C-alpha cells in the first residue's frame, strides 16, 4: 500500500493500477479453477459414499425381514399376529433395533408381516419396491 502511495505522483498511479488489476484477474482465475477442482473432487467423494437415506433403507430392510419371514415361520404366526419387540431384537445385530441415521426411531408395527417406516425419510421400503417393480417391468419388455 505504501509503495502505491509513495509513487502516487500524477502518472505513477495510472501505470501501477492496470498491472495490479491483471494480477488480481489471474489470481482470481486460478482461485476459481482450484475451487472448481475441489468442488468436483469433494462432490465425487460425496456421491460415492452411502447417503443417510441408503443407510436408513438398509435398516428398514433389516427390520422388515424377520417380521415377514423368520419370526412368523418360527412361531407359526398368521399375518397380523403380534410379535414381541424382544423377539424382533433377537434378529438384530447386538440385539439392538437400529435407528434412522437422522436419529429418529422407526415406526415398527410389531405384527407378523409388519411394514416398518421412517418418520424422517418416509416409506423407503415401498419406494424401493416400486422402483424394483418398475425396473423388472422395463427388463420384461426387452426382447
Ligand atoms: Zn430414515
């Protein structure tokens, strides 16, 4: 700053300013370039990791499985018959019923054939089933 001020005679400042402006433009271009690279790299890493939604869907699958096959088969239950939370927990890792990554507890109908949903993410199992049904339909249309 001092240099500009000291050379700030009539013509001096005019010859310094365009040079300074070019330097800033180059710096800014490099900065934008680096910023874009960082965004791309971070964005790729972000896309590749499982999202909380994926983890939530995995949990819901893990909960639905014993409600729909294992426990009713083992205890000879009809659809809609009650299931104890303890019996469900027996099928979970460390006997703990998982929570949504967002921190909320799942809505779990403790009955044979129960369909768990997430209060935060919604009915991911139904969405997933609809998606795989659509995919099956698409592949069935192929010759
Ligand atoms: Zn969830």
